[in-house]
C-alpha cells in the first residue's frame, strides 16, 4: 500500500528553516548514547542487512537498535519510535585520474569506521561514499547530515555520538569474548622489507636477549623479539616495543599462535590487538605457510611434534579444485576468531528439517512477538541465523564480467556471500566462561550448550531438540551379590570409545613409532605419519561391553565392592549424534587427541543395542544411598585420580570432577557422577576446588550437599551468591528456605514472587544464560515422562564435523553435509561441493533414522 511511497527516496525533504520545528514533537524520544549503551549501527537485529545493503540500515534514535528496510516498519509499529538515523555506504567508480591511486575517499571520516571493506574491489578504481540522514516516520521525511546549523543541538549531539559509538561487541570485562577485534589501519598498506628473512617453523628466540617465550614477529622486517606487557601479559624484556619505537614498524604477530584460522596480531601504533585481513600474505613474505601451522597448548606448533599437515589437507580437501556452491542452504559463516566450532555445529543444526520449521518456518510469528530488544532473545536470533543460512540472500554467485562492468558504471551493488554470526555468538555465549571467550572450544560441548538453550526457550508446541533425545538404560551389577540396579537417563549424544587395541595396521604403527623416536633422537624431521586404522565394529563393540565401576558401593553389602555397568538404548532418537571419543588426557592432565581413521558406515543398524529391562531371575539392589563421608582433616584426603579421570573423559570440567570425588569421599566414579548431576547448575561448578581449613570441613561439606545448618539457616555461600546478583539478604534466605537450599530453584522462586522484590537484570541474565551443561542434566522427570521420539534403530549418515589439531584447545573445525544427493563442505565462509569427504576422520557424526 504505502510501502512504495514510504521508501520512495528524497521526495519528502524539508526546507532548512522548517527542520527545527519539524523535530520538536519528537525531541523527548531522541536520546544521546551513554556509556554502556549498545549501538547497533552495522547490523540489523532481524537480518544481516547493513549500511552496505541496498536499503541501508535504520538506527533508532531512542533504542539504538539497527533495522534493515524489511524490518524497520515492524519496530515503528511496535514502539511508536519515529526518528531514525539512516546509514548507507555507496561504492562508486572513481573518475579517471581523480585520485591517482589514493585510498578511497569518504564524505565523513567519522562514519562507519568499524565497517569492513570489500577486499575484492580495487581501490584504484572504486571508492566509498558514506551517507547519513535522519528519517522521520511514518511520512518518511528525510534530513541530510551533516546539517549542524539548522538542527537542534540535542539532535546534532545525538547523531554525532551515535556515529562515533564503538562496536556493541566490545568486551565489558577482561574475560569476555565480546570485543570484536578491529582491522588494523596499517594492514592494507603495510610495507614489508625485501631483506631475504625467512622464519623457521621452530626454534625461535629473541634476537636481543635469547628469550624463547612470548616472541613476536615484526611483519615489516621479520625481526623476532620478546614482548613485555602487551596483549596477554606474558613476561619478557620489551624488545618488541623498543624495536617499534626505533623503527616505527607497527604490526607484529605472536609466534606459536599461527593457524589456518589466523593469528594473534598486535598494533604498536594503535596500542591494541587487531585483525590483519592480509595476514596470510604478510606471513608468506617470510616463508610461513598458514595451512601448515597450528597452535598447541604449550605454544609450540604441531610441526615441532609430528607431521599433521596431512590431517589439515585431507579434512579441508586441500589440493583439490572444489566447485563453490551458492543459493539457499549453501551460505557460509564468517570465522570471528576461533569460532569455527560454532559455525560447524550451526550448519549441521539448520540442515535438519525440524529446526528449519521451528525457527525459519515460524519466523514471522517469532519476529512479531519478539521483545523490545530482539538482540537479547534466543528464538529471534536463532530465526535470524536460520533465515540467513537458508534464504539464499547471502549466497549469490558472482556476476559475469560483462555485467559487472555495466553495473559498476552506475553504482556497485556488492554481493552478500556469507554472514557474520557475531550478534548470535555474543548472545548465546553471554555468561558462559568458555564460549564467551575468544579461545577455541569443543564442538561437542557447544552442541550440548545449544541444546540446553533450545530446551530453555520453547518456540512452539514441539521442541526441535526432541529429535536428538533418547533414553539410556544403565544396568549396574554388584559382582559379589550378583544383584542389579536399572536406571534411566536422558541423553543427546552416543559417545563411542576408540578401540585402539583393534587397529588393523599394528605392524605399521610399531614401525612408525620406532622411526619417529629415532628421528627425534637424531633431531631429524619426523617420518610420514601413519594413522591407526580402527574398525567401526570394534568401537561399537567396546561401547556395548560392560565396564568396571571403580570403587563401586554396593547397597546389598553396605560396603564397597566390584561392580560392572552396561549401557543400552531404552529408546532410539530420530537423529542419532555419534561422538568419537578422540580426546583424552595425558599424564600431565593436558587434553590430547587420538589421531585415528575409523571406517564410519553410511548405513548404521544399532537395533541390537535396544534395552531389555529387568530380566527374569534378576534381583534388584536395595534402594539405599551410600553414606556421606567428610574427613576430619580434609587436606588428608587422597584424591582418587582414576575416578577424576573417568569423569573428565565424559566431558565434565576437570575441577568439577575433582570436587565431585572430594565431596563424595572417594566412593567411586558412579557416586561422584550423581554429585555432578545434582550440582551442574551451581555458579561455581567449574571453579577450582578449595579445600577448607581444618575445622571448617563439616560446614563446607554440608553446604556442598545442600544441607541445612543447625540453626536452620541456609549456607552462607549460597546467600552471598544471590545477594551478589542484586537481591536483598532477607529475600535470598527466604527463597533458599522455601526450596531446601536448591540455588536454581531459589532463583526461580524469586522470579515467581515479583511482589517481594522487582526483578534485577543481573539475575535475569544468570537464569537465562548460566549454563555449564552435560546432556544428562537436561532430563525432565515430569508426570508425563521425558519427551522422546522412539523408533527403529536403523540410520543413514547425512553429516559430520571434523577437527584438525592436537586438542580441543586448538585447531579448526569443518562440517560436511549431504545435500541433494551430494556431499558439501562448509569451511567457515567457503562452501563447496566435496570431492573427497573424509568420513573416516570425523569427530561428530549425524545420522537420520531410516523410515520403517
């Protein structure tokens, strides 16, 4: 109706003398951004539109939220806000000879400083022109900027503050990921000296003091020098800074952080960590090939340990000409700096029809009923991401050369290939100690974190995460009394052990290990890697075999005894997620990876793993809980490292495992596991174990188990946690007493009694986002029982996520998905038809049930 007129352009421009009078009715709604306000001037809250998009971006002058052309009317109708700052970046062809090859000109240097530029454009031929204007709804009056003389002072100040506002993703605290590193102003024009310097793959030391830690490579002259105070706070003598002061060479990269993903770069001139979009070219100048470099937990590269180049090449299908794929479902995701784990998981998630229907299918309803700040709503951001990946709007094939030349003569309309999930990542990782960081993470842990958020934020009558849910029957038997216990739990992932003893190439592995040790002793390059070949059937057999329960406490004997546990499927999920347990712990507690090849089947039948329940002739163990043992002197307790290791290999944080073993008195991994399930939502769940001083053990132990003190007062530690969230002490005590000292239920109780005290934002954030989860904690035990979609145990492979690197703390993730009958590789922004899908090297596999 009025939409065509609404966006007709500058037809409604006002005379300069009328501007002040025109804005008077709206002055109370115009705000000046304050410290702490987040200004979204580069991305729409509902889509991936930006000032680069054809319709530009509209930023509300009251909420500072950004909206693309398709979504601005929704915000206007919902809020009644009328005044918006419209931002648009134009890319135009330069007038021949006008610039002499200079950098692109800008109408206003303060506009869009944090916008990325199109690296495909030749700056000698094209330039950017940034445009800003005020737009007043509903009549779409436009006021071009700058217009300082005619505009009221408040409006001018507000516009200036908005345009110069920092990125909303800049971190609010030292440990938060949310600071989006900015591209260095020196990256594009960096001068590199042709001095013949070549950097070896290892053996670095400072050229001035022989230090071998915290070393930085200057990207201008190739000097390797030690750092001091900057970037990560590591020690050093500051020779890298001194070198900059002497030479003015601005950029340096930290050695040991170079991976195919990127590297840690610091700008001495800008005095902060930065991004270098041309880092691969800058490193190649000194003979460093990024594809062959990967960081390790001790700062060394994998090249120093064993040749893993083949793993990176095979999984990424390097050396093979891959055909790029475009269109709906073939949209890449930008790597935000070690965010490939998120990219891989989300590509797999939105290839599943149930997730597509729940979020993209319900997109209009989700958007219409979104809260006033849609950037802080899980379902809105899921729908936005799903639409971005599936719509095809951001995955279009390049235009033919003759069409490009024709279009450029008028105005360049950039193709949107790939999307940047920074708003999505900032929201779902908020409050999580690991995912909110800029460090590499475990894709399996992120998958469970995402499922937990899906569970907490229902989107309709059916929860899409139900397709992964299944029931596990655990049968535990006391070896002495022969009595059994059956228990069920909900899970989302089938974890398969790696049966190393079943390798089919043992002779080759032995010969390789001998050669490797000889090369290491002689300081020669290691031999070509030989990877263990493990039959999938052996892994499945290892999964189904009984396992010993360390320090099993038998309720039949009322004492410790030998016990065995067997796991079976009480139900089969619609989609089966299989994790290969490649990551384990070394003797030094550092996670390491088993580099193996497993012949994963395209078709999988696990029907024989169906649970059978209590069998005739079996006698159940008495339902008696083991005694809680708290030592008189807790520091005298020897930690059962085997139980700690067993729990850690399940994917729980190491410190949580130590706490579980300590607070259950070394009664074994099973009892400690139950402690973990009961305490996973504790705010200090993954914090280091602090053993109380002598005389404090009893009270600490009682608090750990949710016990009540003799004076019937809740544990002071829990009271302090709730007070720290902004609630009153009396309310905290009342809530804990009402919920038997269950911290999570106490918070829910507070929110369900708003008449006692208003809700506080810190507490809301904690309830919405606090999450240190394993799949087991997500079990619902309501009267209707857990939600499952049981069926046959026959499956077909449709996707897998692969990991390259030595541990979950480093490396790179890639996703392969089978679409329209062929395999496709999703490597961050790069989406191509796969020629050699490395199904034997995957880490997480996705199977879909075959209809009966």
